[in-house]
C-alpha cells in the first residue's frame, strides 16, 4: 500500500521535470530566435548603408586614380556582402565597404561644391542614419548573444541546450571599420 504514494511522488516529480525542461527549452529557443531576428535586422541595415553608396559614388567621383581604387574596393566589398552567408565573412565585407565609403565621403567633403550641396548633405545624413542603425543593432545583437550564451552555459539549461543542439553564438565586432563602431564587448 505504501507503494501508491511513492508512485504519486514519482509521477509528480516526472511531471515537474517535464514542465521545467519544456520551460527551459522555450526560454533557450526564444533567446536564440531573438538573436536570429536581430541578425536579420542588422544585415538589412548593412545593406541599407550599402544601397546609399552608389549615390555617394555618383556625387563624388570625378575620375581620379584614388577615387577609382576606392570605388573598386566598395564594389568588391558590396558584391561579397551580398554573396556571403557566414556572419564572419559578412562582417569583414561590411568593414571593407564601410571603410571605403568613409574614404569616399571624406573626399566628397573636401570638395567645396559638394559640401555646400543640399542633396549631398541629405546623402551624408542618410549614411549617418544607416550607420547609427547598424551600430544600435550590433549592440542589441551582442546583448542578446550575451544573455543567450550565459543562459545555455548555466545548469540545467546547458543540459537542455546540449540535448537540443543549441550552441554558443559569436558576438559581433565592428571595430576596424573606421566609423566609430565599437560594438565589441
């Protein structure tokens, strides 16, 4: 007769365990999904910045060798940005594009007729807004990655993550893009 209460306790324990594992799994899943959504917004913002570059080229280019080198660098980086699938390659291509676009922008700002042009100022403002969005999303992405990585490295979530295939995500580092990006942390 004492076996019946023991069976109830065992079933209660298994029920609680199943509920806890389910809650843990969905917590991990939600954080991972947040990382994926943030990455998608981040990638779209990088493309937005890249979409502004052709207008910048059209406004600045006069045909000097320095400008041709910069344009070639931007074009190559932009093609790579659209082709790459791994986050590390996308970030590296973005850094090259961003740096080259900054050089082109600096060249444009040195030209008096451009720096006074209202359309060029709008273009510069659009580029600054795109870069600001990229910066904000990189910070948001890194925050989500830190929360997620911390969760899946603590007990019992590490067991759930390992059993369900969730692994640590890398943080973003836009340092070296010469644009004031400092999202490494």
